[in-house]
């Protein structure tokens, strides 16, 4: 494509958009709102997965030992722990250390142990897991393996709350895919319908261009560029609105949850923002290409 053709495409693209200011505002608003909703689900899923990863780093498997555990059984247990592919490291916590940690962490509950003869708290092993083995199914498998070892009283790892959180993340992921697909198709439909109306209004102009010797590519390019321009602008507007809403809520409501050990929420990275704008441009091109199909059949090269 030479310079004169590029100038023609740019002029036609901008002119077509400006000639339909009222409709362009409606279409831009509808597509932007759809993209904001889609981005909100993506942002929610991003932060939930980040929180799940953070919680996984804090997960520890606690292996409680029987009071009558023999040195031989303890040695075999440590060998078993070393052989587990999920285990990164482990540390022995004696009965005395467990008692000291309890009284330090819960000073108001010391009286609960005062009336009990001796130290009722069991010794244990505190097991840390490798990064790739911190999901619920991995913890459940390790728990079953260790529970069958002689000398172990119980194995705890916060099964219920971890499974519930994983279920929330999975639900949001599925909902995001379903809603994202519906919104994506709606964006394609809105853009295609808008471009089709624009082409209907410019029917005589397109016929004149054909008689003047314009190729099919030259007639299609302004329409495709108009769709790309519309999709890209809507993606930028959606990201800007979503970012403004995110930072406003974060500053006013302090969205971090340090008492739960969760990291503060974050906005999309630069790579994701760039990908979002590119996706908006791609949706615009695809939507306008559907609108161009009648043009391709009616006008030859």
C-alpha cells in the first residue's frame, strides 16, 4: 500500500467516525461498558489467584505425634517425610516448644492449661511444601500418606478453608469465561451492526469508488480500520475507567486484608493492559470484517 492509499484510508476512517457522532457515542458507550464488566471479572480473578498463591505460601502441614512415639518410629517418620516429593523442609516442634508458643500466642488462655496436670500439647512436625504442591489435592494426598505412618496422631492443614477458597476462585474463573464469552460476542455484534449501518449510509459512495477503479482492499481497509479504531478506543476507555474505580476504592476502603494474611490488591500489569488494548483492536477488526462480507461479494478486486 503506497502513501496515497494510506492517506485515503486514514481520511476515510476518521471521516466515517466523525460523520456519525451520535451513533458513535452510543456504540462507544455500549462497547466500553461491556469491556469494563469483562475487565472487572479479569481483575477480580487476578487478585483472587494472587491471594490463593499467597495463602499457598503460608500453608503448613502440621503432623501431630503420639506421646508414646518411639525413637525408631520418629526416625522412620523423618525418612518418610524426606521421600515425599511435595515436602520442601520440615521442623520438629517439641511438647515444651508447643506449650511455650501457645502461652505466647494466647496469653489470655493460660488458665485453660493451668488446671491440667502436665503438658497436654503434643509434639509435632511443621512441614513446608514446594511451590508446585500447595493445592488442596496435593495436601490431601500428602495427608493420607502421612496418616498411615505409625506414631502419628493426626495431620492438619486447614483443609476446609483452603478448599472453600479454591472453590471461590474456580467459580469466578468459570463465571468469567462464560460472561466474557457473552460480552465478547455482544461487542462483535454491536461493532458489526454499527459498521453495517455506516456502509448502508455510504452505499452510493462505495459504488462511486468502485467505478473510479478502487480495489476491494482499498474499500475494505477504511471499514476495518474504523472497527479497529473503535475497539481500541473502547478498550483504552474501559481500562481507564476501571483503573480510576480501582484506585478510588483502594484509597477509600483500604482493600487490603492484612488480618487474613492476604496481599493488597493490584491492578493489571503493563503487559496485560497492552494485551487488553490489542484484544479490543482485534474485536473491532473481526466485527467490521463480518460487516464487510457483503461488500466482498458485491465488489470485485
